[in-house]
């Protein structure tokens, strides 16, 4: 196949090119890398926050060529800029569609140089979302007898590469790093999954509720993200609790619903999973309706019912490459450690959840 | 990281009000209707097969150890990922990628890092799209991948618009909500806030003058003919994409 013919086909039949993707190399992910420096006035000292992840940390917004400027890690960088009175370079090395193994291998390991700069102070990562999405898609398409192995495989892979990612960061991030933090996963499509399967359980012979089936698996993933964090010197931003529980006491148990959902250091997997899947199940809400009070709610999820909402503009990131830029912070002071929009968008909430662990000094 | 690897580098970058230095991207044409793709699918099967590049000389990462895409109608992903007993992963880093003779000179990868365009990552869709190609929407890309039988990666995403913003009656910020109502805020996929709409609070029950429970809509959006006193029936407008 000569170049002339390939060029003609690509120009005249772009759809055929995409057909070719599936046959050539199973290319199904998209690197979306962004660097944004929060440029604080009156200082030239600059520190770095490095974020590795998939489409969540990428700031994916339903475009293949751009992504949100203020995705969660960059939101956190804005908080850090105010806390340290310094410029903060937010570097996001992300790959939309990547499973945990891919994020580990091609981002954390393959692009480790970013966290090896002496200016690095914070390293954060998130993963496993695509393991979950793919397992969910696979399970939903099953007929006959339900095969739960796809869910267990996703869980095991998640655990393996979360642990490996933490070990690798511990061994390779610059010694100046002051904070290592993972974000766990919210449940995208929580309401949409409240349907019956096509397959039938081997024991009961009945179809199963998708949400009831998936929730414990996600809970186990999230448990091990936070538990490995505890074991390996990381902090764990509990995005599941932040997104899925209300910021008021909806069930009258004396606790703010979102607080009650949080991982408790030292609890067992069984305890955590039981709390999430059973005891506190009635307090869970789809993050399309995040209640910040009993009379106010915000939509934390974009129209694809998967990715977090965000505020503001976008940057080039995707099929035409990535981009970098610099600009003044949107907010320069934070009352009570919170920006005016801290709870109004998914990425703002996740970024705030990261920021609570920011060390007082660099 | 700049996209300096692109062919059509802009010698006169624009600096916007935020101090961001923008490199202009090649212009993109409107994406063709994929109905044309479906209708000529079989006719181009042979042509597409001619695009098949030589197999890569190395497999840089086990991340791409996915089953081959079947030629028949899409089959669901059966099992992907490692078995339950997973050996400890060994970090590997790909060496410099050798030249691919099937690619034109300007598309040859020059280094092994992900900073360069075109991407050296074999599983990056960007690697297979040149500046001369029109830009697909995410929905088109997801659909096209699924048409090839690929349901992993971004093909596992829902397309935009799967759960669009709810349309309802605007609730001014200074309107005092009666019990049982909620002010719900949304935003567009391109980051624009949407004015709050009026919704019923979950689990709150409403009764008529006779004490009969009033059924509320499943989506909890308050219809224009059932507004609380003092609220004007003004529909919220969803901002157009920037």
C-alpha cells in the first residue's frame, strides 16, 4: 500500500480510516495531556503538581480535541497556589479510555519524568474507571447464565495496578514530593443501571439488578484504593462519598450523608462494602443530582452520564496533541478552604477533595 | 507540552486575555454523515484491508493485549484483563520506536515520548489521524469504533447527549422556595452554567385540597401548570455550545 493511495483514502473516506483503526491496531484510547500554570501575582516561585489518570483527570468533555482547563488536579493546584503563595504548574498526563494497566504502564511508568522534576510537590493519580465501564458493558451484553468473572477480573486488575502505581510513585517521584494522593471513583450511571440483566443467575435462575450487582464491585475497588493508600503513605480523596451522598443528613442518622459514606481507616473490606451496599444504600444518589442542601442540587455529571462537569473553558488536548498555558488564578483566597464554586461542579468538588490534604508548606 | 510536532505549526501564536498562548490548529471540515459509512461498509472492506499496516515490531505494553476484533457482527467483550491470579507487574519502558516504512516521512515518530505528535502510543487514536483529516465528534468516533466491533477504551463511553440537561422552569435566586421544592443547577458539556430549574424534592409527598396524593413526574421536574404561587412560568434556555 503506497502513501498516495493511503492519503487518498484518508482524505476522501475518513470513516474508512476509523474502520481501519479496529483492524490495524485496536486503537481505542486518546492521550489528553495538558499543562496549566496557575500564575500568582507577586511571586515567581513555582512548584509542580503531577496528575496521572484516565479521562477523569484528563478533563474529558465529549470532545476528541480539547478538555477542561480546570479539571480536578488543576482545581487543586489553584488551592495550592493560594496556600503556598506560589505559582503552581499543574501537569496532567492522562489517557481517555485507558484501563488501570494502561494508566500504570504508559502514564505513571512511561511518563515518570514529570514527577521526577525537583519542583514536584504533589503527585496524584486515579484509575480503574474504564476497567469498570468495560466490565459493565460486557456484563450487560450477556445472555444465558450470568458470568461474573468479567467483574472480578476488573476488580483484580484495579487492585493490582493501584498498588503497583503507588509503589512506583513511592520509588520514583522526586524526594521533594510532599503529598501523594489518589482519588477513588464515583458511580457513573447509578440511576441508569437500575435495570435487570439479560443473563440469569446460575443459582436463582433469575435476572439480576445491574446496580445491585455492580455496586459491591465498585465498593471493593474504592476500598482497596483507600486501604492501599493507607498502607503505602498516600492520602485518599473519597470522590465516591463526595459525589454520591448529600451534604445534609437525609436519613436522620445524625450524620451528613456524604461524611457517613467515607472510607474509615482501618475498617475491613467487608465492613466498608456492607456500609456502602446495604446500610447506607438508601442515602446514595446519582451524581446528576448532588444535593448540597435539602433544597439545592447540582448536576455533577456531563450529558454522557459518565464524566464530571466543570466550570470554564477548555484547552487543546486529544487528536491534535496537547497544550500548555499559564494564567492568573480564578480565585485568590478561599474562605474556609473553599472556593465560591467548590460544590457546584464535579471537577470542582473532586479538586477540593484533593486539596484538603495539601500540606501547609512546600 | 506543546503540540510542536504538528506539520502546520502557527508562526504567529495568539495570546488571549488569560495569558494563554494558543497554537492554531489546522482547520477541520465538517464531519460527513456516518450513514454514508454504514451504506458503503461492505464496499470498502477490501479497500480498508489495504490500509492494514505491517504488524508492529514490538509490543510496547501488555495494555494492548486485547482479543482481535472479529469480522462478524460485534460480539460483547467476554473477559478482558488479567486472570484472578495476577503476577506482579514489571514496569517496562519502550525504547525509541523504529521508523514505520508504511508512514510518510512527516509522520514518522521521532522520539519515544508521548509528548510528540503523531503519538508514539500504538493505542492512541491520534496516531492514526493526520492534520489533513476532518475532526470527528466523540459520538461519531464512539459509533465508528463500535461498528468495527471495538467496545473498549473510549468506545465504552456513552456518547454526549445520553443524559442531556433537563429543561424546566427557571427559579430566580431570590425566589423563596416552599417546602418540597428544589433549585437544581446544571451546566453544558463545554463548561457553561445553566440557570436553575424547579424540581420536586425526592421523597416529599404533595397532596391536593381533598387530601389525595398528587403524583409527581418521574423526572421530578415541576411542569409549568403546577408552579408554586409567585413563580413566573419562564422556561430555562440551554446555552448553545461555544
